[in-house]
């Protein structure tokens, strides 16, 4: 990486360092390669450790670097495009659904979920935990909330536990006609349980996708899905699952 | 906030502290209120400053707190829903477009943009800078890349500079029939110019929405829009501009 000293510039030091590091990553490092340690990097670029760390954090936010426990800081592969919006609406569990059931419980939902579902605060809902794999890696964890009123026949069925129960639950849900759905994406931090499933530390930045499923004039189910923000870009629209390999912002800096 | 000492727990200390702070924010603080300084907070909860900072960073990621220069840390208002996907496709500048033109230049695009547009690396493209306001606040900054081949008649027009030139440019673009569009959302960090427009520090977390507009069998324009991640949740789907006021993840922790 040479021993380029940073000249004095009007922009914040860590920002200029980030630009210099980005160029070095493009030209001198390959995907998966481990970066030199912080002390060495700081010395080479003539910056304080704190400045270096700020620049590394930026590059992690942008998906250029990954910090992995017991490994160090490595050059990240390009983000994977994961389709979250489709032209056709579909119930969870419908053919082509990318999610795999993990387990399922029945409990009173968090207040905001009860609000969105318009159920009473103490009315229990079915909570299905699912996971989404891409290229053999877990990219997202989901909690799917289904009010008992959306699956009124379920209690009458001798539904077993675990994934089989989830299948019975989703089959009941699909009896209703899906009238529409909408989604919202926002930045969040990984809850401890999601973090474990996604192989991240609690609090790692995640993209939270909240989807409301509408049937019979109300919200019949609510999905809160947590995607790894470091490895995923969420795709919407016509090309569905087609990945956009280029990252225009990355090099637009 | 009382003087609750944190008991020893298996989860990381900052994570537990975050949960405690979240409850305090819900019950004792109102939107816009300034938090006590870090030294006082650390003392009250019996944690090190570093632990406190980690917890505050988490809450900032989740949109619960805002750190503002010269003000301190304040309790953030709920995030604003901003519609980024619509059922109907529309060219930039079409009626109902939420973006306002700022200026426009012609230059060789970044390599990744040239790749996505399938233009030559040195072929100049029109670069339109636009901004999006919601409730009087700038929530997003956009760079819209339009290859000269998408607006072949433009050079023949006596197009003036500034917003008027942008209008001429978008009018030319709209002559083509829009065949489709797709979008991708990912986490990024604010470039210096975007940060200034969004009233954030360079490197602040942003949601980057890349939209490709298809016409005549190719990508006729490319938009790279940078949304404030602290104040925005991006909405897609049937309800379009309808805001989802509830934040299910917030209270699901």
C-alpha cells in the first residue's frame, strides 16, 4: 500500500483516508484478503488509530470490508442482490417462497405489532420464525406474525410442532384471498437472536423489511424480516430476482 | 432515569444497556428532548463511557436518537415513510415526481455507472442533481445519469443552464416509451456533497436506492438516490405514499 502521507485537506481526515483506502482496495487487494493490522495501517498512512478506525467503519458500512471475529478485517465480496418485491403478490409459504420455517410459537405480540395488526394488546398471535438462505449463507431472519383470527380453523386441526406446524399454519392462511401487500425498508440493528442466526454481533446494522399482507379488508399477517446490511442489496421491481452486479454508488464517491 | 445499576447478564453490556435506555426513552422522555451528557448517563447506569457510547450508537442506528452538532443527543421523532416504489412506472420529471431539480452537468460517469448504462467509459453523460423534500426537510439527494444517446435531440435545442436545462433534458427523455424499471436498496455512507445537502456529516449511514429505467431494450437512465437512514423508512407497494406509523421492530427488541 506504499507509505503515502496524507496531505492536509479541507474534508475530514478519515474521509480522505477512506478514499485512499478505497483505491488501494480496488488496485492491490482481492476479495477475501486479510488487511494488515490497524497499527501497521495507521503507521503506513501516517494517521492516528482513531482516524483509521473511522475510515474502516465507513468502508464496512459501504460493504467493502468485513470484520470477522477471529479472522480480522477482510475485503468483502460484492453484495448479493436479494429480491424482496415481486410484481405478483403471494402469501408466505406459497410456491416459490424463498423462506424456510424454523419454528413457531403463540404469544402476545409486541405493542407495535399488535397496533399494525389491529389486534388487542393481549390477544395471542402465532409467531413463525423463518430464515432465508442465498448461496448457502443465511442472509435474513424473519418473524411472521399471524393473528388467530386469520387462521380460525387451525386450533381444530391436530397440528404438530415445529416446521410441520408452520406448514399447517401457512396452509390455513392461504385459504384467504390475498388482496394486496406493501413493504417498508429501514435501517435497524440486529437483535441478539437474529444476530446469532445471521452470524453477526448483536447491534450490527441490518435492513429491516416490514411487510403487511392485506385480506378481508384488514392486515391479515405482518412480516418483520431482518437482512444483513453488509452482504445484501434488496431488489424491487420488474427484474425480480435478477441481481444488479454493479454498485454505482461505490465508485461514484 | 433513576440510578439502576446493571446486573451481570450473559448478553453484551451495551446491549442490555440499550434495552434499559429504550425503556427510559419510552417512559420518561419526549420527542426532541435533549439527553443528559455522556458522563452523567454513564454514572447513572454504572457503565463505562465506551459502553454507553456503544448503546447510544445502537439507538441512533434504530432511529431512536439523533446526534446533532451544537445541540447534543435528542430523542428522535418517528421515522417518516417515503414512497420509493409505485405500481405505475414513470420517467423522472413526470407529473407527480417528488424530486426537485438542483443543477445539471455533462461529464464522464463513474466506472460502475458506465457499466450499468452500457456506455463507453469515456462517453459523457448528463448528470442531473435533484433533491427530495418531505415536510420541509431534505430527505434525499439524487444523481440521475442520462446517456446522450437517450436524449439525442437535446444538443440541437438551445437549452439554457440550471433547472431550465434539467426540464428540457427530462422532457426529451420522456419522448421514449418507458418499458420498465427496477430498484435496489442498500446501506451506504453519505458522500461529502450529499451529506451537506442532507444536513449530515460525511459518512453518516444512508439508504442508497439505485433505479434503472428501461427503454428501447436498454437502460436509458440510472438514478442513484441517497436517503437519510436516520429519519426515513422507504415504502414500496400498494399503499404507495401511505405512511406506516408503527415501527414493529422498535418494540420487538
